[in-house]
C-alpha cells in the first residue's frame, strides 16, 4: 500500500476517533443534565431512563470501536497495518478503505463468519 493511501486511512481513523469522543462527551453531559431534572410524571421519568440506558449501551459499543481504531493506528505506526492476522497475506486496499479497523482479509473473514454460523446452529 502506498504512503498516500495509508495517510488517507489514518486521517479517516483519526476523524472517526475524534467524532466518537465528542459524541461520548455529549452523552455524558446530557446524562448529567438529565439527572438534575425531575419528572413529575413517572412515565416521563421511565422514558428518560430508558433513553439514557440505550445511549450508554451505544457508547459501550463505540468504546470497543475506539479500541480497534487505536489498535489500527498503532499498526500503521509500526508498519504491520494491512496484513491479515490469520493468513499473513495483504488485506486488499478497498477492504481497508471500507473498514479501516479490519484485521482479516476478506477470505479469512468469510471463513470466520461461516464457522460462527455453524457454531450457532450446533449450539
């Protein structure tokens, strides 16, 4: 992969990371603001709590994505980015552009998903 593509992907990762952190900060600020509110109607209170819990679950998933972004940026820095962790082949540029945090080439990812489906059927 050439340096300009690598730089472009790194910028994309940095932008996504920054956006996720901003959204997490906003959620935290909203939660603090909501905790100070009092709802005279118990139904309104329940809806607010449900919404808050849903937002926190989303942020939990985004926290995992942040970790993957950090790991991808570390691989870019150490020169191992774009190498499949399963078969050690190069991951296609189009796949890396579409999913910059990926660690598997399309063939290995497809095989992994098929194995997961088989396990689900058995379990």
